[in-house]
C-alpha cells in the first residue's frame, strides 16, 4: 500500500500538457493545465480506470505498458492509438511488430475519451489521457505495486532470462540489491523515471491537435 501511495504522490507531475492547441509555444508542462477548462478530468479518468481494473485485474499493467510503447516511439503523442487507414496507405504503430497482439488497453482509452468529451468537448488531448490512465491504473491496482521483481532476481527467480541478466555479476547488481532492500527508493526512482519518460517530446502549443477520437486524426 505504501508503494502505491508513493507512486500516486510522486506522479501528480505526470499530468502532461501534451497537445494543448492554442497554448503558447514553449509553455512548460503543468499539473494544473486543465483546472479551469476541464476541472472534472481527473475524476472522470480515475473512475473509468477503476471500472476497467475491476473488470480485468491485468488491465492496470497493460495501461502502463501502453504509455511506455507510445512514448518510446517519437515521444508521448498518443500516436500509438491511431488506426491504420488503408484508403490513404497510412500504417500506424498499432500493427508494428512490437505492438500487434501485444499492447492492450485501447478500448479503455477510448472509453475515457468518450466520457471526457461529454463534459469537456475538444479540450483534453489523447496523450494526456494515456498518461493519466497509466498513473491511475497503478495507484488503483488491487495488488501491491512493490519491489518484488528485484527480490525475485536476488533469489534467482527472474521470470525471463533477460530479467535475470540484471543480477548476474554485472555492474547493475548493486542497484538491484538497493531496490530489493529499499522499497521506498524503488518507488521514488520509478516515479521519477516515469515523469522523465512523460517528458519525451510532448506536443505543446499549437503543435498536434485535440482529436475527437483517439483512433484517428480530425478530418478538415
């Protein structure tokens, strides 16, 4: 429980200003960007994510993974949500080898977007929704978000061979030992890393658009 609380407190800054059309160029990411334009945003996202977690307990991890896969390809711009468009020969990231039949949670993001649009039409970016969903899915998980992964590595119980290589006599052994013995350190470093990842090339100012549907760019 302490780990979940640490995550939630540290990741308030996770609230991205990703593609807020009309804002000034160069404006910094802000945790209060939607305070006036969509004050119920966080409540709506949290409630929708909670419903998804109650329906399927694995969805929390899937939403965090979705955020990872979006940010590590050209930045946190929600491009991973775009469907292929055969008529224009557009091929999106969904069907790319690392994502197809692997990344999940698109339907949850769609539901959040629909709920948000009912209250704040044309205001909240899909990239911000992905970030908030990842944050809340971890804070709301029915399971404890902790450092068991690293404790398992010390016991030579890494799930995959590539996992166990993190603790195999290399330079990273010391960090694995620190995280396994200090859950607060792991929680703080993980939150900091997620915030740092969330700052990978977000679209700000007039860049990008507030999509009506996260699956497609707005038609003219």
